[in-house]
């Protein structure tokens, strides 16, 4: 596993999306396992579970904000689930689901850190 971050552009701002152990722990606490959450979000059994998708993106975006706040001494507020739902709606469900999937897969393919 490696920490992977991607940049998401939304309303003329850049947001870091991070998938790391902190995000994995949060998802496991909510969905019991990453596999169960993955099945809900990958859309392989029909449409993706929107609650699970929003939950994962909220965790990933807020982890990025926390890292930026620590590294840059900023005090950016975390996103609410409603805000993330609006973001997904504006950007597009397919685009956001693909971004989520790409970030998770890239993170779990290696032990090297890539930020």
C-alpha cells in the first residue's frame, strides 16, 4: 500500500484526494471491510451505492484537507457529506466514480509512497 493523492478541480479550486491507512480505517469502521465497500462503489452489480460513494469521497477529500492543514498551517474546514454529494453531482457520477477507483487501485498496488 502507498499513499496516493490526486488533484480534483472543482469550481476553480484544487482539492487533494488522498487514499491512505486513515481513510481505509474510516471505511472499515463504516462498512466492515474494504471489499464490502468496494463492491458497493464499483458498479459491477448495477449502479453504485451512492451513500458508499459519497462516504468514501468525503473521507478522501477530508484526509487531503487535514494533510494540507498540517503541512501548510492552514485551517480549511472539512467537507460535509452534503457538500460532497453536490460536488459529485456537478462533476458527474461516472467521472467521480472512476477517479475514486483509480485512486484506490493506485494506492493498493505498491508499498512506495507517491504524493
